[in-house]
């Protein structure tokens, strides 16, 4: 059974009553219509949240870089400069839309749209909590890989269509970098799928626990290495420093979006920041326990039974806790991503390819084999229980 | 309801994309329209209940084949390469308007006749009801490991052959 | 009417539709009303740091980009084949048939890894081949540096 | 109401489009695009028959291997095209009329 936000809401009595009353009042079965409305509202909220996170991402980036370089950062618009991203948005929308005369107009216009829809479509399977997930597809993580790869096409097309040498170089580099790092990322994901026995992101998260030693990062030594492979891979897939070669401003002006102005540029930037958020969320769901809260507080049973709250409130408090856990882990990773950008220098293009093909890919293949052997020999126990059992057996022997 | 909407969106993408692949003179545009067509086919797979195939279509085609094609176009001189070694520009489109009209009419005629014949057989196939939205991943996995395990292993050899062969052919040579 | 429930895919379509609406709304409708439109020939030339651009950018490229994407697509397909197998691996281990599956999985990975090893040995993974300067070139280089 | 016939029609349209590209274009890469379209049409047929005629999974496996083969074919085909371009400075099918040089 697939969890969606609709199936989560339909377990409450109020929802059922509302459906019955509305059906009677309108004279037809409104279940499908209400489902659509719920989906639409949830999607709308999530898109706006993603856009706000993208906007605040630019703010956080400047503020953290200012912090690292002992500067002030944006501090004029709003309290602590928090509304800077809105001002930027207004500025972007007022800018003239310049299309180079030699450019391929059709591709030039369609590239930001491809990037934006590719990133937005990945939001559908982001496991925010066990109930507030838009939809929990059975093919979740594989779907995410597929839709996410559209961004690579968009970057290449955007670079190509501008008919500028910088853009084209940036686009070529971006596309080849994204596809190269997809190989170690895919292999790391497959090793997680091996351990959890399912591709749905809720299944993956549910097979971990709330405490760090139950997370997949500490499940066995291979996944511990796999986490770092995956994290480096996601940095490169999102074109973040030290892998921001497609937009290396010191050599390629601005990379694939050199010729883009105004809102089209803004959409590229929004897609990039939202993609960083999505990828951080995925890494935290795969390796860091995702939305899991310690002591199973997340399913709300504790609040209902021990504190005597009604089922609706108790369950929703649990969901909110899960939401909080997910966002905490994701934003911590987001902070690390920004921190890395202002700490490490940019890599050279040949080092980038060497790192991907000669280090990460063999390591991830080795991890995959190691995980398969681990699942076979230790029947999917984590290394803590294996050590504990070995210790108990040794103690019993003496 | 949603199945029908998805079907119509997908079939619109498939038909429109395929038509534009045929008609567009610019190779880059054709490639992007091919991408839309492949999205449409993925949507059709979804309506047929093949969710894993739809995602595989996205992963392999949208991420792989289309980027490969785009790289191939760039490596062979972009879209500007229209001349052959005789210096004559050969734009697609063979024959004249008359040929197209005659061909179209005859295609319609043949299609009508063939459809009339096939339709009798089609009537027997009723849509089998799937009880719920069922996942195909487990079934495909089981099938790949039991009935089709030889095909699974041989496909790895096929891929190895493709990798070695293509890398050998495409490798830049000293001259 | 079929009873297949595809509603779980509805958010995907809605999200893509929202992306299109957002894009068209911001660029085609709101932006069009607000932004200026004063094109000049100079504005529409590609940016090349102040130089006048020479020729089109759509020209030949290094074939290494292709070799990398080639290796990628092979591994991509490998991933697509291995995902369903990985998803059912635990079931097979649970019923005691894990050894066969592990063997076939290892065979599959090792066959493809040998392709990677081949490309590594042949130098397809080296982005920039190290090149040796000839005597004349070295002499010229030294002269240039001495100046 | 969506029937088997509508899927078969779409598959037919895809196949005809691919065939038209192969016949009408002189550009080898465009012809490869056409081949992709035709392979997709074949895979779509397999999946459609799986859904409507019998519900075992073999059609899906077939389509999966078609996708695999399409990717391998695209890789090798494009490698040949690129090599050909390096030799002849052209990607016209008419320039590939000679076996050597």
C-alpha cells in the first residue's frame, strides 16, 4: 500500500465525516475531488516552501560566508537582512530579458523550465514525515534518480542554446560532471536498497531507528564509507563547491548561465538551491534516519496512551516531531554544504574526473559487494548487534 | 479519471513529440522533442501499471541516451553540419507535395482496411482488472532471478561488449 | 472502467504543472508587464569579456566527453537492472536461496567492473594525458621564460 | 475509456515516425533518433499486451531488456558516428558509401 498525504488524512474520523456530509450535500461522491484538492494544496505549499528554502538558501549562503570571512553580510532589508531574497526576487522580475541574437531561442527559453520542473518533480517523494509525505512511490528512489537527471539535460541545453563559448564550456562540463557522479551515487543507493529491501523512501527510513546507532550510516563499515561517497556525489551533482566547475567564475565567467538574465537566471538559481535541499533530504533519509524520532515518539502512540490526548492531536504532534527531525538533519547537511563551499578551493577538471572514476566509483562498487556479502552472512543485522552477540557468546564460553 | 488524464497528456506528448522529431530540421530540437516523446512513453507505462519500467525509461533515456545524443551532436560539428563532401546541401524531405499526398491517402486507406480486419480480433481482449495499484518491482526482481537469470547475466556481457567496443572505436587516436 | 489506482502519481503531474505555471506566470505574464524591453545589437552579442566574439560557439569538442558519457550510460543501465534484484535480495536470503543470488549479483558486478578496469588501463579515464615536450619546444619555452 | 487499441495506435504512430525519420533524414544521428523511437514503439507494444492480454510479468522483462539494448545500441552507434566524423568530416549517410577510405 502506498502512503500518501490523502491516505494519511483519511484515517481520521473528521475527514470521513466531512466526505460523507459533502457527498450528501453535493449529490455525488467527492472522494476523488477532495483527494485532488488535498494533493493540490499540499503540492502548492511544498513548492512554496521549496522556493522559500531556495531563497533563504541564498541568504544563508551569504550570511555564512560573511561569518566565515568576518564580514556583516546582508543586513539592510528586514530584520538581520532576512528579506533580502524577496528584494532579490523583485529585482530579478524587473530586469530586462535579454536573449542573445545568435542564440537558439526555443532551447534558450525551455532550458530553465526543464531544470525547474525536474527539481520540482523530485519534491513529490521527499519523505518529510511518515504522514506528511506527498506520495510514497514504490519506486521512490529510482524515480528520483530519473527525474533528477533531467537537470543535467537542462544545464547542457542551457549552455548550448546561448551560443556563447563560456556557456557551452560550462554546459559541457556540467553535464559530464553530473552524469559521472551519478554512477557512485547510484551504486551507494543500491547498497542501501539491498539493506532495506525496498526502493520506497518510507521503507528505507522505517528500516532505520531513531538513535544514531540504528541509522544506516553506522549499520556496517561499508555504509559508513558509502555515506561519504554519497555526500561527495551529491555535492557534485548539485554543482556545489568544490565541484562548481560549470559556473567557475574565475575561468568561465558564469558558466552555463552566463547569457541568462532576469527571471530565467533566477529560475536556474532556484532550481540549484532547491536541488541542494532535496539532495540533502535524500542523504539524510538514506543514511541519517530521515524523519525518525528517538523512542518512537513519531507515531504518536505515546501521546495518546500516556498523556491522554485525542488521537487526532497526538498523531499530528508525532508527525510534527518527525517533520522537525527531518528538517533538522537536512538543514545541518545544508549548513555543511555551504561551509564546504567557503572552505575548500575549487578542483581542477581532471582531478574531478579522477576523483569520480578512479576513487569513488571503485569504492562504491566495493561497498556494494561488501553490503551484499554483509546481508548474506549476517542476515542484515547491524554491526552493533553482531559485536554484541559475539561478545555475549565469548562471555558465555569462558 | 486520473488514468484518463494521464493517458491523454502522455499520448499528446508522444504524438506531438514524435511528429516534431520528424519535422524539425534542427537536430538539437529533434533531440529535445525525443526527450518529450520518451517522457510520454514513460507516462503510458504508468497507465499500464508498469511503474518500474516508467522509472527505468526516465533513468536510462532522459539521463543517459539523450545526453549521449546531445554529446554526439556536439562532437560532430553541432547542427551546422549539413554539407556532404560534394558541397551539396541535402536537407531532408524527399519527393514533392504530390508524393506526400498520394502516400498519405494510401496510408489512410491501408490503415482503415487493416484496422477493420484487426478490430475483430481486438474485441476479445477485455481489460483485465488489477485489484489495486500493484508494485511491479518485486515481481520483476523475482523474475530476473528465477526465470530470466540467464538473460540477466548475459545482458552484463552485452553491456561489457558495448562498453569495450564503443570505447575502442571512439578513443582519440594519434595521427 | 479499470480499478487501477494511479492516484499516487497525481502529485508528480501537479508539481510539474505548478512548475510550468510558475515559469509562464513569472516570465510570460507578470514579468512582461513589469520589465523594460529595449534591445540593442550590442546587448544581444554573447558576452566574451569585452572582446567581439569570433565565430559561432557551436563547434567541435573533445571526444573525451563522449567516452565518459559512454561509460556512464553502461553503468546507468547496470543500475537499472540491479535495482529490482537488490530490492528482492533480502527475500531470497530469508528463504535460504541467498547464495545463488549473491553469486549472480557478484558475477554481474564483476563483469562490468572488468569493463571499468579495461577503460582505466587504456587511459580513457585520464582527462588530460600527460604529454612530453620535445627538445625544441623545451628550448623555446626556456627562451620565452628567460625573456 | 482506454483500450488496447489506443495503445497499439500510439505504438504504431511512434513506429511510423521512427521509420519516417530513418527514411527521410540523411543525417546519421537523426537516424539513430529514429531507431530509438522504433524501439520504444516495440517496448510499448510488449507492455500493452502484458496489461490487457495476460498479466504475467514477462512483457515487462522484455521491455526492460529492450531499454538495455537501446542504450547499448546508442552507445556503439554514436561511437561509430563519431569515428566516421573524424575520418570524413561529415555525418551524411551518403558519405558512408565506401568501405575503405
